[in-house]
C-alpha cells in the first residue's frame, strides 16, 4: 500500500506542476493582484491533511476536473492536520486575492471564523466534506455522513443477527463527519436496554491507520471475543484487521469501513479483508462544477448532498449497490 500511495502522490504532484504552468509571469512593479498576473481565475484549495489516501484522492479529483478548463489555475495548501496552520493558509490565500476558495476543514470551530471572513470579502467559498458552523459560506458539498453511519449500523445488526460484541473506531471526533458517523451508527443499531448487541470498546483513532491498529490491539486485549469492528474509514478498518490478524483472531471478526476508494476499501473487500465498505465520494469534481458556476455569476445551491454505495463480498464484482 505504501508503494501505491507514493505513486499516487507522484501523479498528483505532476498534475499540480501542469496546473501551475498556466500562470503568466508577474509584471514588474508593485505586487499585482491574482487577477492581474494571469488570464482566467485562481482557485485556492485548502486541504486539511494529505496523510489520508482519501484526501489525496480528493485533491486529484479537483485537479483532474480543473484541467479540463484552461481558464482555471489552482493553488493547493496542505495544513498537515493542523487547524492553526490551515487557518493561516486560508488567510494567506485571501490575501493573495484568489477568485474562489475550496476548503475541506480539519475541524469546524477553529475554521468557522476564517471561512466567514473570506466569505464577507465577497469571495465565494465552497466547503467540502466537513462543515463549518453557521451559514457564512457559499456552498457545502458532501455526502450524508449520518445516513452512511445509519446504514452501517443496520448492516452490522444484520450481519450479527442482532447479537454480538462491537468495536467502534472513530474518526477525529472534533470533526463533523466523525460525529455524524457515530450518531448514525447508533441509530442504525437501534440498541435497546438488555440488547444482546452491544459496543464493548470505542476509541478515537483520528482517521489514521496506525492509531486504529494500536486501539484495536487494546480492544483485543480487553475482550476475549469481538464479533464486528465498525471503523469510520477504511484505513481504520484495515488497521483493525491487521491487529486482529497478528493475534490470529481476524477470521472470527467482521470488519466494516467507509470511503470505498477503488485501490483501498473496495480492494480490501475483494481480497476478503473487509466485509463491507460504504462509498464516501470526495466531491472534487462537483466542487469544480460549482466553482465554475460561481465564477460565471450564477448562484448555485447552498447545500449539495452526494449519494453513496455499499460494497460487500456479495456485490463488489458488480460495482456495489446504490443506497436509495
């Protein structure tokens, strides 16, 4: 997987160089505005973290969609999982007078104010994947995390026949997707007092596979039997699988993840490592479509909800199944 990720990052880097090559040299004299140094438009892209394969894919999807429009130039920023750094990068992009901002925030609260400040300047702001607080942004694009969590809970209950011990490995719980995936999962399980189905261990693994593996090791040490692991993303589910495999317990546990990247979650289901994964679209292509509409003077929808699919051992060969 490390080789796949390095190769993928190389593709993204090559595309970024191509995108940046569209910029015209700045004229001599005082520092010009962004619109003065090139034809077309400059779009700032603030990504919270490129340490996750899903976010690498998001940037690649944004870039691929933008390359079809030679009037667009992208400026990418990677906050490296640091909200304060992301805030500073958003302020930097605004100071450079970008024509539009696309942001996928690390956390809601710390990024709400800087997003609002950019929005108040008249710069369209597309919030992607993770929401901010309030309404001071142009458009939010993302899948329904609560619904995905609910479907995961229903599937877990079905897989276990209504009884069993569950481990929940959460994403960063200060982020809205993790909160919604957790709450939705509880709704899908619909646990009642005295239920034979229960969560015996839960931990915040912050979306990261090494953290998930460590937390799963703790879960295995504390519980003689575990029947199912629900992880808020596929790296978390994979980390849990590796921990269980190292203790010769993976064959007795079912694993459910979220993201369904072709080279990651879907591949894990094909290989029999995961029992199911739910698609979480990056929204990258949709973000560029909406950006173009704003730059043309249109007023797109305030909220765009993306659909999802579930991939299981039974349907992965057919491309999964859409959740109606």
